[in-house]
């Protein structure tokens, strides 16, 4: 096992009716800004519940944080926070709203150009406003981690930052609030969580059996519960299991002490920045080909994955590995997320543009062995057509 630090201070309030607990976890004297997206929380009643729970607090609202939150929009929220001297943020929504809120929290008191937070990937963040979240879309794990991804539209740059100062103080996870998700977002969420586990598990062995079994347990639970969420969208227990899987997939636990990959995510971010695909759509396209192209360096873990997650024990090594990759692709398709560039009207003609974005963002040696060069990324994209 590799050396590691594990630190996760986020208080999770999980279950039905937990929004009512807000007044207990938001400081009584806080000047609160509630941040949200395009309006789903208005139509499903979540915003009303939040207003009710915070009726004794000083509250303002900021709406319009878009999927793949933009720097341009978030800087308007930063201005509001500064002008109104607000001192506590509450994100209500999916990963985009939570990520956006993390950026606002870090930028509000930042000395210098806030864009440098993203350019320096968060290394220059020395403080942030406290914030909590109410999660309405299980997918990213942002509710219990310290990462954030922001897009500067004018530059077509989708960049991530992380800082110990941007863990949510608390996150409220009420699975019943996910009943109103459109089918596309249910599928996206399961695929994103699955990909998060794979980025931390599908590398090379370092004798970390408990991390491996946690990871395999999350994958198997997503394989079992994901399709049920599509088939029976009103089943609370299914939603609860999917929600907790997505949080556990990226809260630091399974990634402690093991090598991590993240090449699929980095290539995927460029597809979103250039062509506007949903985050999970990009992962569904890139991940199966990434495993195929890099199967020699991932051989031992691919064989373990084939056997333990997909029950593939018979046949030669090659056919078990190919079978596991095929089953991964089929699972994404079963969740309604297409896995080929052509499914999104993209193809060979778009690959050079993705590579030049990767180059300009210094994403030229990706992966757990830093061996995913631009040539490897090209091979992966060519196999994804
Ligand atoms: O904006 P509203 O109207 O709220 O609608 C949203 C949005 O259109 C809708 N939605 C959310 N909850 C709903 C709902 N609709 C009905 N009922 C509900 N209960 O869903 C749409 C997508 O929301 P979004 O927040 O964009 O999705 P997601 O949670 O998948 O977040 C994606 C973003 O997170 C980043 C991605 O790159 C992307 O920008 N990621 C963040 C990570 C992190 N912080 O650790 C890691 C991930 O790998 C990822 O990169
Ligand atoms: Zn992701």
C-alpha cells in the first residue's frame, strides 16, 4: 500500500426529510447565499423547503448556475457575495452547483485574479467561505470531497481545482429529492460514479485488498441498482443505494493508498469543453477504449475485475479481459449512455482538436504511470469512434 493522508470533515445528513435540519447546521447568525441551477429545485419543491427551513436566517439567492458551471456566471455570484458581505453559502443541486459554490467560496476572499485558482489547480487557495450542500443528483461525489471543475467559456477551458479549504461543512442527501431526475441524468449519475471507482481501482496492484473490495462492492452495487433506478424510478431504497454509492465513490476512501489514473476524465473534460457533451457521456465514450488501449499495463487488475465484478473465470486471459471491457461498455449502454463518438455526431475529424486542447492544458503524460501521451490519447479516441 502507498503512503496516504486521509481527511474528510464533511458532515453527512442522509435520509428522508433531512432538509428540515438545515437550521441546525447553518450558523444562526450567518448571512446566507443559496446558490442553485436552472430551476429544477423550483419545480420540485426543494427550494420551498429550503426557504421554510431557513426562515429564521438572513438569506439571499443566486440562480442560473449551468451544467458544467461557467467562470463567467460564478464571478457574478462572487460579486454579489462581496457586495452584500455574505458569509455562508448553500449549494442546492447537482455537481455543477456544488462545484460552482466551491469556486465562489474560494474566490470571494481571494487576493488577485480568481482565474489563477484554476490555473494553479487550487494550490494558491489559503481560505474559503464556509458552505454546505443539498444534493439533488447523485453522480460526482462533490458533496463529500474538495474538488471542483469550472469552465471558462470564452477560452473553452474546463479546469479542475482542489483545496483542503473547500470541503462542504455538511451535505444533506435525501434520496427522495432525486425522484424528479430525468432518465438521462439517472444514467449519467451511475456512469460517472462507476467511472470514479474505475479511475482509482483499475490501475496496478499495490496489495490494498480492502480498498479493492470496497471498490468492487461499489461497482457491483451500481451494476445491480442502476438499472432498477431506470426501471422503477419511484423506489426509494434503490435511489438511496445509488446515492450513497456515488458519494462513497469519490470521497477519498477507496483512493487512499492506491495509484490513481484519471486519464479518462481529463480526455472527457476536453470533449465537454469543445462539444458540450454531458460529463458522463464523455466518460462512457472514453473509458472502454482507454481500458482496451492500456490493457497490458492494467492486465493484473483487469483480470481481477473480470473475475470479481463480472464473474468471468473461464477462458484464456485475453478473452476474460476483452469480456470485462465489453460488459463495461454494455452496462453504460444499458444505463442509456451511448459509448461511441458517432452517437454524438462526432468522429475522426474531431480528434485533432481534442489533442490540441490536451496539449494546451499540459495533459500530455496522464495516467497512473504517466504514460498516456498524446499518441496514446489519439489511439484511445480513434478506438472510440
Ligand atoms: O440546473 P437544474 O435546473 O437544477 O437542472 C439540473 C441540470 O440540468 C438537473 N437536475 C439536478 N437535480 C435534479 C435535476 N433535474 C430534476 N430533478 C433533480 N433532482 O440535472 C442537470 C445536470 O446537473 P449537473 O449538476 O450538471 O450534473 P452532475 O451532478 O452530473 O455534475 C456535473 C459536473 O460535475 C463535474 C463535471 O465535470 C460537471 O461539470 N464533476 C465534478 C467532480 C467533483 N467535484 O468531484 C468530479 C466529476 O468527475 C466531475 O468532473
Ligand atoms: Zn466524473
